């Protein structure tokens, strides 16, 4: 069974997320699990992105009959899936642009968070 690993409180992404949630009045201690999941997934995305940037988007693949073709790097597909997971996690925390707009609190702190 996998060990339950907690993300350190001083992790920069976790600190920014919690600060943003707190400032918007949407943070509860029960949100720590989903914040940790977001940070872990974001770190995973960053690692995959670094590897993909060092490699080609198209890679050679030899099929069962010996023909070699170019195909999309499988890591690019996984990155796309991971971005969707990150988007869903932001949605579950109420941090999508549409959800923020409905709060009408002014400013776009999430944009600053993402670009920091």
C-alpha cells in the first residue's frame, strides 16, 4: 500500500494556493488534501514537461511487422491528460476563471498565481 505523503507547508505552489484561497475566503483546513493533490500533480506535470522539452514531439516507432513510423511522443499525450486533471482540481477548489468572475471580487489573483 502506498504511503500517505504530505506536501510540506513551505512548498511554494502550496503556499501560493493557500494564500489565494484564504484571501478569497474560500479556504478550510479540509482543503489540504485537494491542495496537496494539486501540488503533487503540478510537480508531476513539470517533470514530464521538462523531459518532453528535451526530446522530440515525434518519435520513431517500429511496429510488429517491422515497419518504422513517426508517432506522437506518448509523453505529450500524458501531459495533455495531466493538464485536464489540474484544471479539474482548480475547478473543485473554485479557482476557474468563470467561478472567480461570479465572485465579483475584482482583480485576477489566480492569473498572478499561475504566472508567478
